[in-house]
C-alpha cells in the first residue's frame, strides 16, 4: 500500500500530516511537478490566479504568489487555473467570461511571472471555460480546450515550443460528425519527454457520451484518428460535466473516466479492456515509475489507489488532480478542493 497513506487507514476522516493547506478558500487547485522536483500548485482566489511552490519535496511551500488577475475568472466544475511545468518554465493559464485563454510563465520556479499571452487565436473561442495544459518534449507546452469558434463545440489545441512565450496557430483536433462533442466536460491532455501526446475528450455520437482518445508519437506533428475507449457505452441526454483524465509516459497512456455512476480505466496497450474502479466521479490518473496511481471523488471523500490495491480515503473534498515528475520515479502529488480550501499531499509508491 502507498506508505504515505498507511497512517490514514486507521483514521480515514483525518487529514494526516501529509495534507498541506495551500490556502484557505482556495478553489480548483492543480499541481505540476517539474523535472528538478519542484512542486507548484495553482489555484484561484476570487479573480486571482495564485501559486505556491516547494523545492523540498512538499515538506514546505514558499509564500503564495499572485500570477495575475482575470476579470470574471471562470471557476468551478473543472473550470479554473491550469498548470504545466516544462523544461525551462512553468505555465499557468485561466479563462474569463470573455472566453479568452490567458497564460503566464515563470522561469524562476514560480517566484515571478510574466504575461499574459492569449492562447486562442480567435477571440472568445474558449468561452466554455474548459481546458487543460501539459508539458511535452523539450520546451513544449500544450493546451487543449473546448472551442466554439464555429458555433459547435469542437476540440482544439495549441503548442508553445518556447515554454509559453509564444503559441502556435490553433489546431482542430476533433469535430464530431454530429456537430458537437460533449459540451460541458473538460478535455484532458498529457505528454512526455519522448514526443508522445494524448488528448482525451467526451464525445457525443448517436446519443452516447463516451470517451475518445487521439494519440501522437511524433511530438504532435500528427495525431491518430479518434478512438473510443472502453467496451461499454453511456446513452445520456445531457452532459455529465465529468471529463476524466489521461496520463502519458514512456510512449504509453493511462486513462480514467466516469460512465453513469461508476468509474473505469484502460491503458493504451488495450484501450477496450476496462478496469472497473467502482462508484465515483472526477477521476485523475498518474503514471509513477512502474505503477499507476488513481484518485477520485467517492461521495464527499477523496480516495487514492495504486495499481489494483484497494482505494484509501485521504479526506473530504472534490475535484482531485494528480501529477508526477517525468524524471523522478517517486515524485507524485495529489491536490484537491477541500472543505477548508486548496490542499496538496505527496503520494509515494
């Protein structure tokens, strides 16, 4: 079992010493782990995007830094700050009600920030407010989002090759033949240092709201045709507002998502062979060395499981997110929105 969680098994309602309160009232925290082990948590306080960073493996965190302000910042239901830690810079982005995706970058471990730079090249195209960031090979930073420039909801992406200073022309990743993908589920993206990039979203085809993946092995120059994940299907008239998660490492991918009231996971080696995780919502996944760590919300609790081991509660809250270092096999962190604010803790295989 995960050593950092052993003490919590006997006291599942306790936070435990490993759960650090980043800031009271912090909303929608996201965490990133750089190649040098620096941990940065991004979160929202009102209309402000803020971060706190740790250079000692999460034992302590520097004082909070305000990255920037976005009027009418969209926050909630996976809307809010997103973060990616690249080779030379950390990038944080958010979307306001005007539908523009604004990104800031830090080249000094989160001590100071420059920007913002607008990622979407069509004004207001990201007004659904649902997007994700990922760091790839070299200085590549990726963004993927639900795009409304054509009045239909499509999956678009953009890449920065210089750590977030400039962003390439926006690129259509997927357009549903029926018009729109699922309109209110966050798309997710993950990349590794070898040039693999995975983009996952919830589709809307023939009345079904199933998950699809498009994969690149050449740094995003080309992407595979969209492929449905799992063996089951979910016929649903509305949007579940739950987009799941994907992680990529060593040219492999792990995915987790919700179907009805249950959660499922698959790997890129066999994308139709489902692993049933049980009831829950808002799953997140990280590949940590040879292990796969998953976390999700079960009722009002956040639970964590490694590989096929039973899930363990780490406390109350919602919207968990995992991040692992691409170079440090044991460096993985979990952040979530707790009752008292943004919290983070290390998860050590």
